C-alpha cells in the first residue's frame, strides 16, 4: 500500500497505512477502511465555506479563506479558534 500511495504527502500516506493495518488487525471493518483510503487519496480542491476535518477526524470546522501560499485558514467548531493548515492535512467532512 505504501508503494501505491508513494506520490501522496507523507502525512496522508501514514494515515492510509494506519487504516490498512487496523483493517488487517481486525479492529476496522472493510467498508470503513475503504472510505478512509478513498478520502485520503482524493485530491479535493478545498475552498472557503467547505466543511473539513483533520486527518484523524478529531477536529471539525469550516474553511474561511485560502492564503496566497496555498495554506488554509479554517475555524474549528469546538473552540471557535482560527487555525492555519496545509491542504494535505485536511479532508472534506461529509458527515451530516
């Protein structure tokens, strides 16, 4: 799996390997593992107003703006804090 995802950023590759390892260990079902891998492999164009979450899904929020260097300014739901992140460290939040 690491070879297949070689062109992805290191952070995303690490999360993909973790999801596959959890599936192999039997603590993650196949459907959940596939959803995680597909979301991390997708190259989503994130834009202001998009709902996002961190790769581990712990923090959720909304993108406020894109900086000139490509980094994203987003607002976390729980704390209301404005955070700055690289696009590869966030994924679209498709939860209801």
